[in-house]
């Protein structure tokens, strides 16, 4: 029996990443799979003046002395998936006026965080036989790829087919176009081409598992709240209007190659499991901003090539 | 290279005074519009039905109640709960509402037991809606046509709607229509229908009643009433009402504090339901302010609607006359199928069959829309239970085309029919029976809110609402206030013989309520836990508090 523990879309929330690796032994996971979107969504400056740090977070201004209180604020910022950034009043002006400087500061925060996470994963996996596989997601800047590849225990399977003997795993991190123009987006035709290329050489006699960030189109894993041109959620009758936003190419890939299990993320609100032919497609969703890890455990009988069951976790 | 925008103040990330720099990334939506969520909550709370209860139950149970003050007392007891639910929904916006709040804060068994009880009694209350839909909606509509001069032959059909089989068949038909709405049309279709109904509901059930009440004198109303009763076959209707009430032992005693407080049992109906919007409105993070406009805002709006409607309605119909209508035998004044509810009384006062039609239709529309709303609520709770493996996976299957949990909807429909049968053919439950058990759930949610900042410290401290009042976390203070309000309401329900859950008059129902909450719910939870364990599934993992360190 193979037990897979899958979680996705941490968006910089270190607490969720840590929880995943703490859950793994309790879940008796043989394989830990991370579904991308590791990067946080913004930089929160802490401006230093006369030995204290000031700024604003979650709508509340703060002005605290350096030391424990500042570290506490930084912890809260990280908890919510943002990056604290200590700087001087002059640097704030540079961040505002020089886009290149801001981009470099952000990239630095992203890379150092992913590096720290990979070190943490290496450390947690050191005395275990567990396999760990990850992909970047559409929200992840390209600069983090080197940090992902540098891990000794976490294998990056973006656009690749990894062979683990008893089973094979294909990964893909980019998404179809979104209203946000995120860093890794491709047209459907390109996704189809790249997925097909990734599984070139797949052994049809051994089970194939998929770790594809974007869910298949119209699968119940891809119901996202629709947004208007101002990126406000469209609400009718008090309810967010949702619609399928998954990828047609991913659906087509699953229909044609029928992996035993297909793991997805991307749409945080669409926590669901659904059958597409013989494939069990699962999106455990994400609630990173509350520090809650949403994950799924999938039990597979590799000999019979059958999924025995799955269980959503939220904690 | 990362791309950025300097975030505006209303970015839902919460940060943003110009000193926050957002990456161009998926999902950074802006504040959602509170307006629609607010509208939804106003409709969901059943304000018109509560008003109907008041004028049907108050004359016999609490004839000396000062209803505007009763409404204000109930609102005071319930407003803390509105802020509590708004805070909790902002902190944990998830399908399953209170099930998630309680199971993740106190214990999964209590979360399930509280939510199971709430859903169970929501199923039961459907019978009340079916009764009112049939008797005071469809039946009243036809009787009004006769009252305004249509053929007498319609009267027997109108009266049929108030019969046991009339209530049952109407309820079943509407249940099937509600289920078909989801199964064939999907949730978005239902929401569009609901929006359309809302306008009719507010205009018919409230605004027209206020206008008719304000511009109709009592004398003119009595004239219209006599004419209406005449068309139903009884002359001197108003005099017969007075005579019948006298025979039934009614006499006007003015207002008393005792009856005013006891009548909170009726007004509390709003607060048994108005918070339930968290099941619907909370599925995405629509922003930091949305839920605060939507839930407490809806409480204020519904209370205002009642406070405007009650005096103007009483100005027209007269408090004494309304009490007489409720206590006299309806057959003595020509209303053989039963006393009229407030929409029909307002329709009579309007002197116009067209206005009357809109008033009753607005009232009916509000009740009809409530059925699928409750269906959605229950099916979403089923989904949450199923996700946690407490219930079979089949319950969480969602149709790809309609986004509807079809199996869950069908099960709810079946349970609806059983409840409608119970109300139509038995006297197991009274109109207000469900309020005591539903408030039990509210009490547990208040407790969960009060202790959440301590049990889920990181979650709370990292939220935008992590403020302190009098040295305590804001959520703890709000949770305590809500708990006190709910507890007082619960005491009123337990001591009021009219509530249907009086500890002295209805001890069996109270015990059943407690048994379902503390017996059946935990039994299902622990039974499911053992069953899952035999399958190699550790149910506790679903709720595990995973340490980050």
C-alpha cells in the first residue's frame, strides 16, 4: 500500500509548510507531494526609525521597538503568507520609485524563503525513507526554480516524468491564463504540448501519478469565484458566483493517459475529489491565510493499481 | 523578475496604506460587495413569517405584549450573536459554518453534534413553512379573491389549502420544485430566482403593509372587514369577532412586562436563523468588512422593518381587534378555515384586490424561497461532514454541470417530506418548537467564539480583528456577550408555556432536543469514527491540530 500526502498553495505561509512535514509521520506517508504556489503575495516593509519599526499590516498600524515585538510582527506577517522587509525610510522611497529595486527585494525574499523551506524539508526527511516531490505553481516566480532544484530530498518534477520504480509521477506547474497575469501561464495548446512531452517515455505497465497544479476543466475541482474587471468577486443573491476555470488541456491529458491519481491545487475554494474515467482527481484546497493546512491522504494499492481511498485533512 | 502594484487600502490581504507591495499574483481579489450578502440575510431571516407568528400566536399566548418592545428585547439578545458570526465567518470562511467553527475550536464531536442538531431541526421547521405557505399563502390568496367578490366556489379550494392534506400536498409539491430547481437549474439559477423574489418580498410583505397601515383608519378597516366577511358569507363580521372573543374569555388588559418578555419566544424566530447565512456568504474571502455589513446589518434592517411595520399595521387593524381575531372562533366571523394572518388582514385593509394580491404574494414568495435556501444549507453541512469522512463520500458528490450536490439534495427533500407530514398529520411539534434546540447550537458556537483566541491563538492573532477590549480578545468579549444573550433567550423559551419547549409543559420535547444534541449526534460521530477505523482511516486526522514547530 502506498500512502501519499498531498498539499498545495502555501503562498508563503511557512506555518502550513511546517505543518505538512509534521503531519507526514502521523499520516504514515510514503510520498509527500507539494502542488506548487509556494511564493507569498507581497512585501510588508518595516521601516526603521530610531531603534523602532513602524508600518501597517492587516489594516492596523504598528510602531514597535526592535527586538521581540518586531519579531512577533514579522511572524504574523509570515503567518499570513507575506514577507516582512526591514528597511530605512529612504529605502521605502526607492521601493516606490525604482521598480527594479522593488523586484530585486521581492525576488530576494522569495528565493531565501524557498531555500529555507527546502533546507527544512531536507532536515525533516533526513531519517525517513519518504519521497518528496514538488512543482512550482503559476504564482511562483521563475527565480525560485534554482532553489527548488538545489534540495537534496525534494524532487522538482515540473515538466518531467520521475520514475520511482513501482510508480511514475509526472508534474506540471503552469496554468492556463488567469485575470492576474501570473508568472507561469500558457495557452491551452502549449499546456497540452508540454504535458505530452513530459510523459514521453511513460511505461504504460506501471502506475502513473500526476501532480499538476491547475485542475481539469469542469471537474468540480475548478469552481472559482468569478471576478469583475476590478477583480472584485461577482456576487449575486448574496452568493459568490462561481464557474469552472480549470484547464481543458489538463482534462484532455487525464482522459487520454488516465493516471491512477491526479493531484491538483490552484483553486483554493474548490476542495473536491472527482472521477474522470479511471482517474481520481483531487484538489485539497488551500486555507493558507488562516495558517490551516489543507491536505489529502491517498492510499493506493499499487499491485492492484487501485486507489483504496482518500481522506481530506484540515488542521 | 517579480511584477508589482502598490496595494490599495481595500485589498483583501488586509495590508495597504501604500506601504505594502503586492506581487502580481492570483487570487488577490478586492473587497466584495456587501449589498448582495446583506439582501440575502434579510430574506433568509424570515422576518415576515415572524410577523405572521406574532399576530397569530400573541393574542392567545401573550395578549398583553408590547410587540415593538418585544422585538427590541429580542434584538438586544441577538445582536451579539450577529457580530460573533460575522467575526467567525471572517476568520474561518468555510463550507459548513458552525460545524467548522466548533469542531476546529472545541472538539469534533461537539462540532458535529451541534451542527447535526441544527440541521435536524432545520428539517423539522420546514413543516412550519409548509403550513404557512399553504394556509396563509396559497389558501389566503384564494380566500382574498372570494372576499373581494370572486365566485364562492373558490372558497372550498381556499379552505382545502388549510386542511391536513392540503398542507401536506402543497408542501410536497414545493419541496419537489425546490429540489428540481437545484437538480435541473443549478445553484446559480436558484440565486437568480431568489433575487427576483426578494423585491417582491420586501414590497409585498413589508412596504405595502406599512403604507396601507399608515393611510387606512381603523374605522375604514372595519368597514372593509365587514364587506370582506360578507362576501365570505357572514354579515357583521367585525361585531362577530368582538362577540366571539368575548365568548372565548378575551378582555383587553393593556400591556404587561410579563407578556412583553414572554413574547420574545416568537420574535426569537428571526435569531434562530439569521446567522445561518454564514453557510452561504462565507465561502470566499469577500473582504474584511463584508460580513459585518451583511450579518449585523441584516439584523438591524429586519428589526427596523418590524418596528416600522408593527405600529402602522396596528394603527390600521387595532391591537385590540387583532387580539380578538386571534382568540375568537374564526367560524363565527366567516373564516372557517382559520384566522387570517397579517398579510390577509393588510390585504383586507387595502381595499384593493390588486394590492392585496401583491401583499400576500410577497409573503408567499418569502416563504417559498426559504425552502430551497434551507435545502442548500443542509446539503452544505452534509458536504462538510462528508469531507471529514463522518458521512459517506456520496454525500459530497457535486454535479459538474449544475454545481449541485444532487444526492444530498434528494436526501434533504425526503427529510422535508417527513417533516411536512409530521406537521400536517400530528401534533408532535408546535410552531416554535425548533427555537430551543437551535439556540442550543448557538450557545455552543458562542462558547467556541469566546475561547477561540486561546485555543487557536495563532489564527486569531494573525487576523485583522485581533483587537483587545478590556484586556480580553475582542472575539472573546463578543462571544461572552452572544452567549449571555442566547442564554437569556433559552431561559425564556424554557419557561414560556407557549414556546412548545417549556420545561414544565413540554418536558418530553426538551428531552428529545437534548437527546438529539447530546445523544444522537455523538452516537453518529463516534460510530462513524469506529467504522472508519475498521477501514484503516483515522477520523481524528481530519480535525488534527497539527503543530507547526
